[in-house]
C-alpha cells in the first residue's frame, strides 16, 4: 500500500481511496483496498437545522442568565433556613457541647459558596452546549437531549408549587419569592417543548435535524 520514492513512504491509494497507483498508472482499487468514506455517512443541514441551533443557544443563554441571579435572591432564603435549622439543633445540645461561636455564620457562608459553584457549573454547561449548537456536534445534541429529559422530572413539582402557592417547596422551610415558582414552571414547560422538538427532529431527520446524504 506504500512505495518508497527515495525520500519518504508514499501511499499508493488516491485521496478518495478508489484508485491505486501500480507504478505506471492509476487503476481501480478493488476488494479490501478500498478505503473511501462509508456511503451515507455524511449529513447535510435541513430547514430544521438552523432553528434548532437558535433554540438551543437561546435556551442556554437564558438559563445561564437566570442562574447568575440565583445567589442574589435564593442565597438569603437558604441562609435563613440554615440558620434556623442550626439554632434548633443547638437548643438540643447538652450544656458545653454546642458548636463553637461563629459556626452558623461559617455554614451560611458555605451554602452561599455552594450556590456560586452551581452557577459556575451551569455556566460551563451552557458554554459547551452553545458551542456544540454552533458547531453542530452530534454528541452535544444527545447531551442536551438527555439534560432536557432529566428536567422533565421537575415539571410535576413546579406545577404543584404554582397550584399550592409555594406550599410544596415551603414544606422544607425554604421560603422563596412567589414569582420564582412561576419562573420555574415556565422554564420547565419551555424545556419540555424543546425536548419534544429535538426528539422529533432526531427521529425524523437526525441530530440537529440533519439528513444523511445518500
């Protein structure tokens, strides 16, 4: 499959793998010597491709913008919940065995840090998803589809929070603004719609709505 030209080894196959140099002329490559790309492996964009790309980019752009606001409006609620829980536990400690002074403040600061870590992870996921949409990476399409599918499990809780006025989430002692429940429901519905669209596109056409080139 190679010959020495005096300086380097040169492949006898043509770039498309369909012809072979026999030393004097090009002849058709036959049998196992054909290394051309498998037929039907390439895909081409369709009318669905660009709208799907825009939808995924918009979804993750809005998601990361929303995530950036979470520490500011949820941080206080989580800190208050943590403080109440720690104070309740301290009341049950035997004399002299309570946590050291400042322990509650340390834990509330830790929870705030956890929120910012969540924001950072969400930002990284969004950047990768947006890059995958722009480049039309097949693996990114499946990854986004899986993440949207997992988000469907939150839809019943979001509906319950809206219908109950937040009593479902409030049962844990975490008091959040009423608008956050509606924002969660709208986000869950949009995520479910995007999941359904991407799933239909995958079944009918392929990743990113691209069809195989025959």
